[in-house]
């Protein structure tokens, strides 16, 4: 996944562009759900719902580094938003 393309698609709420950035076997782990969403179509459907729930959604940090247990590179985005009056923070990797 090209992170800059993914970030821009999310920020623009462009679900078609977002879907094109995800691998067919993409998985979304939610801290509030028992089971992850597996597969590009399910992940996009869930993100569509989230896009209607979060207000003031923005990325606050972009993280890049080395994977500590096995080599390779990693990348993540830190997000901030609101749900009603409650602030919310999270990350995507």
C-alpha cells in the first residue's frame, strides 16, 4: 500500500481511491470489535461507516521505521477525531 495515496484518499473521503490502495486480503483490527474485518470489500464497508461517525478527522503524525523483530520496514499514521463531544485517537499501520 502506498501510504501517501492511502492518506490522501482517506482525507478526501474518496472511497473508490481508498479501495484501490488496499490489498485483496486487507485486514482491519478495531479496538471496539471482537473480530477483525478481513478482505478489501469488508474493510472498505467498515471505513465507509466510520467516515460518517468521526468528525474533525485528521492525521497528526506519520511514522516510519524498522521492524524490530524480523527486519523490514513499517509505516503508520496517527489519527485524531471526535465522536460527538468525545475526542478519539488511534493509529493505522
